């Protein structure tokens, strides 16, 4: 018998992602935008649900604690909701 593997959905109900709008590393991942095939100019994120990505537009940088706000009110998702 090999190691047991589970889908992340079985282990976690929801994963939220926090990013600074100007963070270069976040732009390579969670904030990366691509045009959906056949959707014209419609923009979609790469595999991240829009309601789970919270963006801070005021802070800059990538170092957690030093360059990321720890105040939950600084982050909103695309629908304007807070975490």
C-alpha cells in the first residue's frame, strides 16, 4: 500500500489568498490574469475563485508581516467583500 492521498477539497473547506496589488511575486501567481479562450476580452484568474482572492491596494512588497498589512480591513475581493 502506498501513501494515502486526498483531494485538497476533502481536507479544507475553503482556502483564501491574500496579495498586495503591486507585489511582483503575486502577479506571477494568484494575481496573474489571462484571457479566457473564446471569451473575447473577458479576464479570468488562473484557477483561483474570485471570491477567495483578497487584494490590498495600499501596501507594497512581498514579505509577510513587514510588507503585508495584518489588518483584515485592508483586503477585499473582486466583489468588494472582506475575508
